[in-house]
């Protein structure tokens, strides 16, 4: 999927939610529908035509790599700069982030920073106040007069790897989203199955997992750290998104490389980043002081935030 970008649009420049002119983005809508049809056929293919554990295993591997490239890469590294990563790790994130077909890292981060800067307001691209379906997928398949504001990501544009991925996003998405899975599947005689499962079935599941943070995690769950916006902590969304469901904590402390701050929180992304740091692939992991976290919880209990 792609969305238009504009380096000159100012933050919050879109019209009020009720007055924005809406029309379908036929490119995105066509691809979304086609991907869902292909993902449904992938299940039929496995059940009726050819089942392979190699294909299923490869699909799971691709799902993990693509999922972490969004959560640890697009989100916590590029959007929030909560840690630094080596060129090897950044390249991995950018390759499998492209395969996730959620736009380039540059455009994704621009939309996400606009979300944090204008949460629940006019400039929020996936404003939950426009309804569940808008926040979940409507903002992707509809056009408005808003464009991704690349002025918000000038720091990322300094990275040559990020610029390269932004320029060649579409061919990279095709290569890593379909071409490589098909080529890998040919090794065990199932190129079509590997492309369907690792390409389309994985893609659609990943889409809805990512979109659930924008929708469910702004509607269902607890607000232990702040009540000033709609974000919520949802352990169920965390299970679906490698730990992204602890969204209330994230909106209160967005620079922290962790979303699940407690030791028992299911947050594979923070474990991945911590492990990468031990392997010297990541550094500068940012953590909010425990005293600040406790103070935020106490403020909510006292009704001060």
C-alpha cells in the first residue's frame, strides 16, 4: 500500500474530521481486496491442494521477521528513536518492513508521529473518534486532503538506507513480499504455496494485527498511566502484535524502547531489542526512570491526569 507524501504540509493542517472530503483510494482498496482473496485461497490451497510443513514453517518465520520489522523497526526505532541500530539491523528492518506493505519507513513514521502529536484530534491520521473502522482500515482505503508530512521525519531522511527504501519501496515490497518467498518455496517444490502463505496469508494477518493497535488499543483496555487521550493497555492486542498492546504506557512514555514495562508483560519486541543490544547490533536503549512510571500511575489514581 502507498500513501501520498508532502514535505511542506504543516502538522495538523487537515480539516476537521467531519468535513474532510472522502473518496476511495482505488489503488489501496484494490490491493487490500486482492490480498484478502489471495489469503483466503492460501488456506484452501493448504487444505485441498498441497499441504507442506516447510511452507507453514517458512510462513511463520516470515511473519516473525516482518512483524518485528514493524514493531522494533518502523515503530520503536524509526518513529520514536528509542534506541540505535547497526546498519545490518536497519537493513533487515527496511527489507522486511517493505514486505509488510505498510508504506516506506519514512512515510510510516511521518504518519505515526502525526498520530502522537495530534492524538484524537484533527491531524491524527487514524483518529479513533472517527470510528472503529476508520481507525482500523478506513484511513488506508479512503483518500482525504491530508498527506503524510515528511517535515516530521527530517532526521530519518538523513539515513541513506531509509532514503533508499523510500525511493524503491514498491519493488522492494514485491521482492521480499512475494518474490523471495516463491524462490524459497521452490527449494522444497512448493513455490506457489510459499508465496500464498508467506506472502499473502501472512500479510493479511499482519495487517489486521498492526491495525488493531490503532483501533482496539484505543477502545478496549485499561488506562493506568494517563487518561488524557484514548490510548489503552490491552494484553490481548499485545499477544497479537509482539507487545504493542501496552499502548497507554507507550503514549505516556513514547521514547521508552519497552511497551510492556513490567517483567511479566508479553512484549517480544523489547526482548528482541535487548538481545540485539547484547549482540552489539543495537545500542542506546532508552528507558523511562522507574520513579516517573510510578508517579504517572499515582497521578491517574489521584485523578490528576
